[in-house]
C-alpha cells in the first residue's frame, strides 16, 4: 500500500520535473535563438538576455540532474558491481554505495542551504535586469534536496530489499546472436 502511494507520488513528481525541463529547454533555446537573430541579423544588443539564458540554463541543468537521479541514470562506475556474482554481497555493496551517496547529498543540501541563505542575507543582482542571484541559487538547493531524497529512497529500498539490484545489461554471447 505504501509502495503504491510512493510510486504514484513519484510518477507525479516525474511528470512535474519533465515539464520543468521541457519549459526550461524551450526557453533556453528560444532565448538563445532570439539573441543570435537579434545580434547578427538585426544588429540589436539586448541588455539582460544572457542573464535570462543563464537563469533558465541553471534550472535546466539542475532539473536534468534531478531527473537522472530519479531514474538512477546518473554517472556510475559499475565495474565492481557487475563483477560481483553473489546476490547477497551485491546487495551489501549497493547498500554501502547508497549510504555514501546519502551522506554526500546531505552534505550538498547543507552547502546549498548555506549558499542560499548567504545570498538572501547579502542580496546581489544581475547587472542588466537586476534578477536576484538567489533565484539561480535556489535551483541548486532544489536539486540538492531532490537528489538527497532520491538517495534516501535508494537506501531504504536497499535496506528492505525492494529492487535492491541495479539494472545491468547482460552480456550477449556470440552463440545467442546466431
């Protein structure tokens, strides 16, 4: 029952993250295209356009990292993991990796929180449009919280044995191809 509740919540969060990534991508590409057309075709210099591009780019990168963390598609070195044949040792290894990831992401939450609160106490703005710098900094804080929650999810799943093993693509034998 609880698994079904969290699965439904994860699907809704996934839809929201994908929508955020799509909107950020469209805005980033659209603004960049407009910048190039305005500058090189019409000779216009639009103040603050690069600041908006930076803002949407920052949110795109952070949401993209969060989507990768949600799908467990972030960068991993799985040489050791794929060479472990014993299921119990592999589960123990995965639990250890999940614990390390959880500790590191918790540290990132702490650092990004400190950065965001520092930015709110000492407000700085971009020179062209006076966009507060805490807006792109909040993207980092948002992504760090999300990644920490997904790391916690992975650790709990490993502890209870729910999908403890990662998806590993099986090696294909030459005889299987024929």
